[in-house]
């Protein structure tokens, strides 16, 4: 751990909570991909969850805080409360309510599915697809300009951006060309389906959802925007971890369109391309394999 200016962060916590916070202990929390994370412990059992990144990354945390607030607003699923965020002379930081995680079991999984379906029923109220600001997916910029047409949004602000980045990161020409062919034919996946502009978590793999000590679902570390709810569902499948109870409960509230089975690879591709851009390696061939599969539908 690099030294970080805890005094400034504790002072901000004190101001934000209206109660002086004196830290007595801190411990590192594992599990994140992008940031360093710590649990801060103070007097009288007060605890906070701290995320740290380097100076210059405050905008990422501001977007994350705004995303958490957006997800909390409908009050259908628990989201950690944002305490404060800012920059010290050494780090950008985000402080959240500390959640005591536990196992959710089958009933928790079902509740998570049900609550996610209700979250998805909140929409952008006619503003189209996008959000009021850009954010990040992992550490990659994610564009969210409001767009009336989902296919245009998906093509330009999701795939074209990732493919361009992938080209700069060394994705081979054949994968890039095939990716372009996919983008040219993207509309074919949406001939009989126009998604609602649902409020999305945006990065819903199993590492970004859990259960509190009462077994209530909690979602965190989002990449919020308004878009096709199938994108969240595809992400839950990508790295596993969600049980059959989750999917059954989701579909009981709001069944998925039959065409989801065709589109889910498309939505997974976005995250696989992003993983290539973040981590490189085998994600290149995984991206190309998915594109090959998707092009069969277009041929
Ligand atoms: P990153 O942005 O680096 O991916 P995360 O936000 O996913 O980091 O957090 C890393 C880990 O910290 C999570 O996997 C989870 O176990 C834990 N965590 C996340 N948010 C909280 C919280 N509010 N309270 C307690 N633990 C948390």
C-alpha cells in the first residue's frame, strides 16, 4: 500500500456525516479489479469502506457515486450509501457505507432477481438511451450521450469505441474487420425488438452483487446508464455466479424477450472486448470467437 493521507479523508468523513470520525484501524479489502479498497474502523463500532486510486481519477469516483445514487433512488434494491469523495495530495478517494456481507442462499438469490427486474422497470422517461454523463466500465471510458435509437447507441458508443481502443491495443486485423462487419449488420438483431431504456447497473458480474447480514441483496461498483436490460442479464451469465433461483425470479416479474438468446452473445462481446482492452491476453481470441459466432446469424 502506498502511503495515503488518511487525515484528510477522515476529516471529510467527519464533515459529511456531521460526526467526528477518528480512525483506529484500517484493513485491506480484496476482490476489486481497479482500485485499492480498505475498511476503516473508528470508535463506537463506526466503519466505512474506502476506495482509492491515483490523483487524477476523481472523475471515475464521481461517476461511481452518481451511479450509486441513481440506483438507490427507486428504492427497490440496496446500494451502499455514498459518504463522500474527493482528492487528497496523494489519492482520489470514494468513501461508502461499509456493508457486512453474508451468504444470501436460494431465497437471497431469488430476491436479487426480483429486485433487479423491478429496478429495470425504471426508465429514462423519454430521454432515450444513455445517461447525463460518461462514466467508466472497469477503468475504460464509457460514453453515454443520449441517443434515441438503441442500435445507433450500441454501435457507436459501445462497440465502435471498444473496437477502436482494441485496434490501438493490438487486436489483430481479421478480428477488427469481422467486428466491423458485425457493426454493419447490427440492426438485424433488432428487427422485431426495441428495448426499453431501463435503468441498468451496467457491470453486473457476481463480484458486484452480494447480500447484507440480513440476507438482503446489495449491488455496487456500477457503470450506470439507461439501456437494454438484456445487457445486465448477459453480464450476469458471463462470469457465472448467479443461480437458477435468480433467473426464475427475474422472469416472474418481467419475462425476457425470446430474442434474448440470440442477442446475449452480442452483449457479452462488449465486456469481453473491454476485458481485452483492460487485461489483453486470451480475451483477444475469445472476442474473435464470439464475433465469428455472431456473424453466422448475419450470413
Ligand atoms: P473495484 O472498483 O476495484 O472493482 P469494488 O467496488 O468491486 O472494487 O470493491 C472491491 C470489493 O470490496 C468487492 O468485491 C466487495 O467484496 C467489497 N466491497 C465493495 N463495496 C463494499 C462496501 N460498501 N462495503 C464493504 N465491502 C465492499
